[in-house]
C-alpha cells in the first residue's frame, strides 16, 4: 500500500482536517504540536476531542462489545506503586493503603485486520505525531503481540484505583463513556523524582488533597497523559452502560514488549 493510500485509509478513521497529523510542517500542524506540548507542560495532559471520526468510534465500540467473551478479566487489590505491601507498615505509609482495580481487556491479536484501531495504530504518521507532541525524539509502536493496542471494557463497579504509571506517558482513546461514574481524575505532579511526597499521596487517597483534576470523557477523544508522577484513577462505573476505551502502547526502544509474566497478568496468556 502506498503512502497516499495509507493516508486515505487513515482519513476514514482520523479527522485529518481538524488534526493534520500527516502535515506537521504546515502552520496548522505546527500549532497542533505546540498546543499538545503546552498542555502537557501545563497540567500533564492533552486532550484532542473529535480526533477519531464518529463512525469509527461506533465501529470500535461495537467491536469491543462483540469480542467481550474473548476479553480477559482482571480484579485485584494494589497500592499506588504496584509494589509489594511491607509486612510492617505504618497506617500513614502509602505502600500499605490498597486500591481496587477491575476491567476486561481485549488483546491486540484479537483486534480485527480492518479495525479502525489497527488502521490508526499501524499508521506511521500517528506514531510520528505522538513523538513530536510528547517532545520525544524517538518513539516506537509496541512490538507486543498482546499489548500493542488493547480495547478495555469497564462494567458496573469496575474502576482503576489510584496509582502512578511506570511508563512516562500513556495514550488512550475514549470510545464510550459510562452513563455515570467512570471519570478520569488525577493530581498533577503529586510526586517528583526527588520527592515521593508520601503525605500528599495519603491525603489524596483520603480525598483530602486539593487540586484534583477531572478530564472530560467525550467519545472520539485522543488523550496524552504523563502519569509517572501524577496520581490518577478511573472512578467506579455506575449503571449498565459499559465504559469502553482503547489503550495505545509505545516505547522509546524499538521492538519493546512485555515479558511472559506481565502478559499473563494483563491478558491471561502469553504470546
């Protein structure tokens, strides 16, 4: 497939008139990159509403629902660092405070060959745009056969408990918000490389920390988020409307992928 054919195919998924990620040298393309970098610098997040076209959003949500029986279900307790809980820990130690996370994940190898997610994720122009928007000189699509890009389903009661990411950034696409709950909340740079700010983390876990930010959940929105130092969560879903989003994984290293243990943890199998 030629580059022009790939662009034409991707344009059916991504609104390239509003977001010219294939023309980043144009004035509008340069403004888009500058906007993303400024948003990330200002509050650690950048949201691009309407990035994916409505028809593609509907197709992806339908694909997730159709493949629900193939999804792997996780339901676990963890602390904000995803680390072991010490045998002897003080009540004010964030390592000892447990959060709950549960969801269903549809792995990359189950995503259809003509899926809008596959068309977008495998397009080099999207990878290049994300690298520039994140101000990262080198970025690569994840080579993991299960975790490269996934569809996530959150049913009633499902949530992502407060946590910090291990990776420096995350890229997600909202497909279908819950009728209630399922809000994405975070505390921008609650810790730093030089200060874990344990007291601030504990205060946030007790809903006693000011400055909590809630991001909109509009379908079709592409979100870039720096969660390594920003505590964040997805609040419990309420009602019978499933919250559906896609997670697009990237790395600063070529051919990067999960180890077998991590694959089994997130997807219930290895590949």
